[in-house]
């Protein structure tokens, strides 16, 4: 069974930075894309960013220019570098992957709290 | 690209629940559906409009045509109570889009 494990969440002040990580375990298929999806308290799912195996990246308008998605091939780990954090970035962040555009693999989520 | 879902749907046990997802010409896109229970990560229940991942009961089915995609849950059980989200990839903006979510209540 494929599992994705996130880490790196925590409390940060507005304007600060945080780097989230996502590592798969039990993987028997290649990961062709990895997205970050967030969920603010009591709200719905919001897509943040995606990276494809070829290196293409895309971002939601709300984070473009502040967040950077990347992959460390040597460690088979994906990252989300979050800079210039705002209070409205407070959410549980999930990494997710799957097949043919769907997301059948999700991490357990990591909480990011932006507050002074 | 905007996906519109009803905020809530209520259904009695044993009945059929239908959750809609509206979008401009959504029938031309591939729609995926997720179930999320409180405190848990989302679970894929339907992909590519109507396919079921392994382990998802046959009670869950999907359809997609015109401007509306529909998730149908037959013989609803108490354990189906959850939030449900539709999702597409919008190639015109290169953005992944989720619907606002529908809270399914089993009466």
C-alpha cells in the first residue's frame, strides 16, 4: 500500500517561511505527478501546486510567486517551500499523487499555522 | 474554471443520494470524486467520471454529461456520511480545480 508522509508543518509568523516535505513509502509504481492541496479550518479543499516528473510546475494564483514546489530525486522526496506566509495560508497541507489526473494517494496532512 | 456543488444533501438510510457538480461543458473533462470524513485525508471514490478504485463499493457510481457530473450513492449507509468533492484539471489555465464540497447527511 502506498503511503505519503508529510513533515515540516508548524507555527510561523506572518512574513515567515516554512518548508514542507513529502516522502512516499510502500511505493510500487512510479510517481508521475505530486500536488499539494490545503484545507483551511472548516473549509473545503484548495489546490496549491503540482510538479510533474518532467519538471513542469503549476501554481494556484493565491500562492504564485511565494511558494515553490520541487523534487529531490536523490532522496525521492517532494518539497513545498513557502515564503512570505500570510495568515490566510493557515491550513492543513496534504501532498497527493495518483494516476491519470486523479489522486488516489494522500498523506495524513501537516498543519501550518501563520500567526503573530 | 468554477465547479459548483450543493452545500448539503440529506438522505435516509437505504435510499439513493445524488451529488451534482456543475461546470461549463464539464462533460468534456475527466471528473474525479473524493470522500472526506472529519479529521481524515480525502479518499478517491470515483475517477475518470465513472470508474471505481479497488476497495470502493459498487454502491458508488458516477456520470458526466453536458454541464453536470453526478456522484450517485445507492443504498446509503450511515458510514457514507461525509463531505464529497469533485475535481477536474482545467487545461486552459493549467489549474487543478475542486468543487466547494457537499456535506452528505444520513438521516
